[in-house]
């Protein structure tokens, strides 16, 4: 299949491109910038453009079988500061992408949603896909809105789709200087001799999935051909929760240098616990996560030691 990755040079997109190539698919990457940590791959067609430029997106979508939508301008922790920007830059441009996908008869659109924010404060753990969706940040609301528009376009225009509600991915190629991604940020601080900063008491629990496991799930989601009554929304995570303190414990076990931790006041947008139920993905996609937390953190640490953080 001919696969287009919108946001293909980022952390998730670059790992997804690797997984698609391994599965024998042709890959086009659409992004504003080249990959921060990876040299261009001769097997990939790189298209540089802006997701907000609808003409550039149209040109990239034309002739594609699958489109993976990874582009997003906001983060969960800061999206509430400017919800109008969140809607304008994400929902409206995503709608334009759906229009393009219909115009050029794309076979399937795979949207990377947010298993960590669309459900809000969980009523039960682990969180299955039929759990109520009551997000408490604009990021989760806009992700959910795009999910609903995908269903509408499927019903009205026969645009097939899959929603992957991803948990917290970590691993090689993740930017340790970013504003999200606890594992990479923590490891980056340790590598530079800085302290790890934790908001709250460190007992906030999240579902962390190794990026190569997540990328494989996204490929299998694209290859999955659901019938009318089969699900199109899937949680993609480890299916197991770890506190930030447990993350730190794993880092101390794999890092070959001192680890200092500083605790700060908790943030209001952080739900206390979020663990995804991934049984649906196991059943329908024939996928399950394989990498254990300490193994994945060690692989990330080994990669970080090889790159220049300055």
C-alpha cells in the first residue's frame, strides 16, 4: 500500500515509517521539518509542507491508499491556555484533510488520538473503549471531536477509518527537550546531569508503551479490514500502569550515573491514574505489546547516550 504519514518526521512518525517499510509498504512523509535525529531514508518520499496549507496537503494526499494523521499543534498540559487556537489549528485543518481524503478516494485514514485525555477522570480501571469520554483539557476535546467527524465522514462519504487512542509512547528518537514525554525528558535530564522534575508526589499513574510496539499496532490497524459492525476505535497501550516514581526506579536501574529527583506542586490538568484496556486491539488487530518497561527504558537510554544533546 501507498502510505502517507502527516507529521512523518516526528517521534511517532519516524518510527511508524520504519514499521511500514518493514511490512513492505511504500511510505511518503509529510512534515514541516526534517527529522531531528534521523538522516533521510532513501526508501521514503519526503514532502515538506505545512498542515495548515490545504493545497500542499491536497497534493500529498493524492494517490495514497492510507493516510496516517499524526500532526497536532497543541499539548495536553497547555491546550487550555488557548482553546480557540486548539480548535482552529487542529479541528479545522483536520476537517480539510478529511475532505481531501474523500476527494482522492483514500482507502483508509488512521487517526492517532489520545488514550490519556479523551476519557477524562476514569470511573474504572483499566479504561475500555466504551468508557465515558469526559476530557478535562482542550487537547482531549479536540481529539474527540476529530474522532466524531471521522465517524460522520464514514457514514456520509464512505471514508474508512481507524482511531488509535494511544497511551504514552516512549523510546528512541523522542526529543528529550520536549514539553511532554516523561521517560525521554527524565532520561535527557539525567544524561545532562540535571535533576528529574516531578509535579506532584510522583504517584500519578500512566500507561507507557514502547514506541516500536505502538508503531507495529498502527500498521496492523491500517491492515485491519473491519466489517460494518466491527470496531474502528482502539486503545493502544501497554495495558499496565506505572507511577512516575516507578519510572524513576527503572531509570536508576539502567542509568550508569547519579539520578536526582525534585518534586513540585501538582498540575490541575493531570488525572490521577490512566491505564488503558487493550483487549480489543488484541482480539481484532491480533496485536499486543511485547516490550517490558525496564527493557524499553534501557533501549531509550542506550540511544540517548549516542546523540548530541547540545
